[in-house]
């Protein structure tokens, strides 16, 4: 049986365990925040199938214009907001997995679904 490591990096094993626990909580909070931003962007401009980049009706703002305005107002890049919106659309609230980071959801959303 391998001996228990007493130090990890520059900290004791018990401090390391505390850092891991705190960081897991931070990742979970970050995931909630990223999905909340995506959900807000989806509410602002829902995804549509064909022609999703076009305005819904004459005089309405386009998707990009609306998301750019939203991103500017909240202090994020347009690309960040667009990505959060897309991931939130791929993973509706009822399909999001607790304990799985937003980044993993983002990666899995990019995997093509193969139907048989």
C-alpha cells in the first residue's frame, strides 16, 4: 500500500482537500451563472431553426444586434453571450447534470448526435 502523501504542492494534504472542496463549490456556482446568462440570452432572443440570424419581423432587431447590445450592457463579449445562449439551448434546465461543469456541457453540446 502506497504511503499517504503529506504535502500536495506547497500545502498540507488537509489544506489541499479544503481547496478542492471550495473549488468544487466555485465551479458549481460558475456553472449556474453561465447557464443563467445563457437562459437570459435565450429569453431575449430564442433560438429558431432556419433563418435564426434574421429578425422575427420587419423593424425588429436581429439576433446578433440584440445579443451584442445585451453583451455590452452586462460587460461580456458578444461571443461569450452567444456561446452561453447556444449551450443553454442545447441543455434545457431539465437535462442539465448537477456536478457536471458548464464546460463539460459545452463540449458535449458540440458532439453531433448520431441517430440510428
